[in-house]
């Protein structure tokens, strides 16, 4: 039977994937240090789906030994991270320890037990200044890219050089490159996915990370929201977690074919949303009057328009996303209504 270890396995991505693969009949072990507020709520869902939970920290290599993790794990999904771009500036050492050294520990464990690794990388490996220098035009609700070379989005060949990725981006590039290198150096199989904006139910979004769910949660509970730079016209491609699960399933099935590959993964050019459009959708379709404050200054290294060129994943794996951003909002809203009491408790202090 296929055995999967998911680091960060109580987080938004990790828990959703754990349940997806458990339902497929795989044996799943979720490892998490529960540092993300909200992740503790995944534990009953994991238990219900017969997923083994291990309280562990990827920064500590001993945690891979102490817990007597099985040595016949086929693949590790490394989703554990400090995923906020803001915390990197507040505490770079912590973020690099978690995202970079943590990934090194995962790779070393994988090497020891001869497991494959699928790595959660990010669009933040691409330098902000370079992304923002691509020609664009301002429209009523969004910026649009006018440079023909990037009409299909940002490809994997885009330069990662420069000094404007955010500390989070830096910590992830190092993990990303280590995964590429370990595939060549040590004959373990790795796949690197550079995800843009992921969303879906059970994403405990906050202003600093997980903006899509945060926008829906804050609108629902009438919490204050701000456009952070770009007049709310910044654009992201948006990918629902169910489409992520299908991609990872294909990567596991085709691990020999995709060993060492890097993929830019997101909703792609068809599934994009600006902040203004998100606000309008929640108002027009769901009747939520978003409580918008002053526009704040844009964050360091922030991208104005980021859309993934997802053609490589389509070409090699036949994968493409199915759930559009509007449907994703509808699914998130249904979850908020179902889990209103838990969410109220978590967001009460905001
Ligand atoms: N959500 C997005 O839009 C997005 C976009 C691009 C990339 N990513 C990447 O996807 C991955 C998953 O993100 P997410 O949205 O599920 O975030 P999340 O915060 O919901 O999940 C991460 C989980 O990792 C756990 N964790 C943190 N530090 C740990 C440590 N040292 N040891 C063990 N567990 C630890 C947290 O408690 C949390 O449960 C991350 O690697 C992130 O960088 C996310």
C-alpha cells in the first residue's frame, strides 16, 4: 500500500491532501508542530479519516527519528512552512530555519529511507522588481499584462536572480534548489511545484497569508480589510485545493517522469482575480458589504500581477485546473457557514 508522510499535515494544504489520499486508500501520516493558528482544528478531521498524526517539527532532525516514522514511506509531501511574507522581515532566522533547514531535514530523511519528495515552492522565488517590470496597463478593476511574451503567464524559465523576493521567497528558493540538487546528487526523486495563490475550505486565512479565504472570512464577519498597495488592482491566479490534490496524485503516479522537474502551478490565465473584483463578487453574489479601510502601502517585494504559465504541467501530466475563482469563493463561503462557531472563536480577537 502506498505510504505518504505529509509535513505540515494539519495545515490548510496538508490536511486537505491528507484526507484526499486517505480516501484513496493510501496510508497517510501527518506531521505538524501546530504553530499555525487554526491547524489544531484539523486534528478531529484527520482522526475521522484514520490518518496518523505525529506532533513534530521539521526544524529538528531528531523528530524524524523520535517518532519512529516508518521507513517504507514512498513519498513525502513537504508542505510545512512559515508561509507569510511579512514574518520573514520580522524574524528572518526563524523563517529560514523553518523553510530552508526544515526542507534540508526532510531531504536527509528522504535520502535515508529512499523516499520521493514533492516540494511546495512558491511564485515568490521570482524577484519582485523583475515581475513588476513586465509591461502592464491599468484597467478599471485590475492591471493587465500587455507584454506578449507573458500573456500565458510566468514560465519556469523566468529568472530567479535578484534581491527582491522577500525573506520568505529567499527561504523557499533555497529549499527549491536543494530539492532540485538532491535529485541529481543523491538519486532520490523530487518534484518542485512553484504555487501561486492556493485557496479552499479550511484555510485559516489572515491578512499576512491566505488572502483568498481571508477576504471571504473578513467580509462574512465584517472584519476590517485593506487593499495593500496597487489600489486593489493587483491580480493573482487562483487555484482551488481540489485541483492541487489532482495534480499531486498525477505527480505521484508519474514520479519517474517528473523527477527533478520544476512546475509553475496556479489557476493560470483563465482563473484570475483582483482584490477589487473579489470585493465586488462577494458583494454582488453573496451580499457581503466588505468593510474596507484606507489603502495601505504595497509590501516589499510584492508582485503587482502574477499569473502562472501552467502549460508545462498540462504538457507533461495532462493536468489543468477545473474550479474557477468564483466557485472557490462559493465553496469557502459554504465552509464558513458550516464551521461558523469555530471561525468566530478564532477570529474574535481580530
Ligand atoms: N497558501 C498559498 O497560497 C501558498 C502559495 C504558495 C506556496 N504555498 C506553500 O504551500 C505550503 C502549505 O501552505 P498552507 O497554505 O497550507 O500553510 P499553512 O500555514 O496552513 O500550513 C503549514 C503547516 O505547517 C505547520 N508548520 C509550520 N512550521 C512547522 C515546522 N517547523 N514543523 C512542522 N510543521 C510546521 C503549520 O503548523 C501549518 O499547519 C507552504 O510550504 C507554503 O509556503 C502556499
